[in-house]
C-alpha cells in the first residue's frame, strides 16, 4: 500500500518507527500535488520549500533522539482563512489577496508545537460562504471522484486534498456544514467539534456564533489525533471553554454496548435521494448488528433550521465584514481612476448647470468605500452582506433577527430533549451525492437547501462527524452523519470508529486520471 493510501495515524506510526522519514513523506505529497492538483485544484498555495525545511528539521530531531510532538513530520494542509504569520491568507477572496497576518491562529500555533509540517493553503468558498467550493475568487475545486462535480463547501479544498491522497490530514471550518458536507461528498471523514471546544482566535470570522474549526482525515482515528492537538481552552478566545482535553484516541476503544442511536424521522422524508437513504439505512443495520439500539426520535423545529441559519449567519457576516472598507483592511480601489471619474462627472454636471446633481455626488471617501467593496467581494458574499444588513436594519431587527434567535433556542431544546433519550443521532449528511459544477449556480435557494441536514448542529453548538458509508451507482461517495451532545466528542469519535472497524468504505479511493 502506497503512502497516499495510508491514514494519518498509520503514517505517524511509520514515522515513529523509522520506516519512513518526514522528508520522504513530504516529497511524496508534493509529487502527488504536482501530478494531480492542476485538475483537482485543491490548493491556493503550496509551500514546498518551507515544508521540506520543516520536515528536515523534524528528521534531525528524531535522529538526535530529541522529543517530538504528536504530529511529528506529518504534512498538514490549512483552509485559507486561518491566519498564519507572514503567509498570505486570502479567505478565497480578492479582498484579502495580499493580506499577510502578523500572528498565528491558535490552531496554527498548536500544529507547529505538535511538529506538523505545514505544507499548503487550501481553496474554499469566499469567506467560507458556500456549499460547493464554486464561490472562490480564484477557481472552483473539483471532486476527485468526478472532476466535473463539486467537492462540497466551503472547505472543499481541504476535503478534496485528503480524498485525492495529496495530504493525510487537513483543517477546515464548519459554520453550517462546511466540514461535514465536503467530507460526505468526497468520501473522507470530517469532524465538526462542539462550539467552544477549539479556539477560533485567528480564524477570519464569517459568523462568530456558528464558526468552528475541525479536521479532515481518512478515519475517525485521524480526527481524534488532530483534535487532541488543536482542542483546549485559549484565553485569546472568550468563547473557548475551559475544559480539559480528553485522550480522544484512547476513547476510541471504549465499550459501546447498548449504544442508543437516534433516528430523526424528519430526516427521511421528501427530497432524500433513494440511493442515499439506502446507504444510510444499511449503515444503521451495521450498527444494529454491532449491538446498537435504534430509537425513533423527532426534531420538530429542524425544518426551520435553514431559514434560521440564513438569517443569523448573514447578520453576523454583515457585522464581521464591515471592517473590509479599503481604508482599514483589504483591497483598495484604484483611487486615481476613481478621482478621474469623479472629476469628469462633476464637469458634466457643472456644464449643464445641474446644481442638484452636484449636491448628490458622493464624496471621494464614500466612492472609495463603495468601489473597494464592489471590486473586492464576490457575488455570494455581497448577497449575504445585503441579506444581513437588511435583517438588522431599523424596523426589521425584531421581525427577523430576534425571531431567528428565539427559534434557534427551540432547535437547541429539541436536541437537548433528544439526547436525554439517545447517545448519538445518526442520519444523512446531504440529500444527494455531489452535483455537477454550475448545476445550482443560478439558484441560490437550491444551493442553501444543500445544508438541510447540517445547519442545526451549528445552531445548537453540538458536535458532528461525517463518515463514508456507501458509493452511488454513478460512483460517488455517500456520507453518514453522527451527532453528539456538546462536548460529547469522545463518544462521537468512538461511535464513528466502531462503524469504520466493521466496514471498509473509508478505505475506498477515487481513481484519478
């Protein structure tokens, strides 16, 4: 079996045993990126030189019998909205095309402390706003299982890089399903931790009450390994919870006799693809054969999840992205061209004696703001900013935003009630396998409904994971979603690991041309 087919945990074992060096593994990843990424387009940047320097330094530490971190020598990729000191961090946007953060995000600092090799920056929907990875300002990422299809979003590059065997481990973010959805559509394992479990310091914010950072790997064990490194309290993040970080890998072996799996009746209704339903129900039968008990439950307010999410998230985005005005942060328009246009308009109005028109001309500062934001943001980001600004405006705040917050609380109460009856909730990640690139580009509502099964976990702040559970007749992966109460990652990862010990879907790989 080649190194590209091995999981992160298996590669760590080989590195620790001296069966492979970090330099050899890093070169193998770089070779595969060079061979395939011109078609998959998972990477925005590849730091080959710096990665090899890191790998060689770690090999030297091992050679000298110095202590090394838990990820020592393992190449890791980063979704390009996690600040890395001195490294261009674009958020998939022209607005931040040249932004070099002066500090490391907490998760980046912890990866460095764990001796990971930071190999490259991965593509995403602009500012993490999208479910297909088509909204990047640079290029769409393609699904390694079918290069004409989307990988899911917004962490599409992070999922595609693992699926294509270019990296064993990557980091993404999940605001409404942006880890679980691409993991399901690309046939890899992706974990969304509980809100507050992983520090958001240094994450360029989309929706601050929903965003959470998490890992992609081939297996639940890979995700457990990564979570042990990045989880934990951080005084820089006031929402980071001061709870000890469990030994997640050790928890994989905990006995799960009598595991109660909740099956949400609302998740198996109209709109669910027949092949997806068949694969998910077969996964549930596997759990039954392993001794789990299936419990029928209801999440009655889940049907409002998408509507609530697409009020709260845009409102928070409107606030978070207000700072990108061309004066303080981000892209600034060509002021010479702008001043020239303003002078021409003023001359025309003066010649016509149009005093009213002259009075209505925007100031140079206002024009600079408008032009900078119009040029720097893409269509989907603009759409969400406008939705959020409208919902927060006078006369609409109570009717939309406050009402959405109240329904969000009801959604959380539904989960609280469900978890009094069950240990985990199981169901589909997405209603259908990956769709073709461009298929939903002109239908934003259809695109938003892609998040139907995932947004509620973010609204409730609970943990979720996607694991591969089948392949469609057209050769596309199908994902199973497991959800756990807040800070229930130990049982969540153990439940996912139990399934992967009994099946081999996570071992299936796309045949790249």
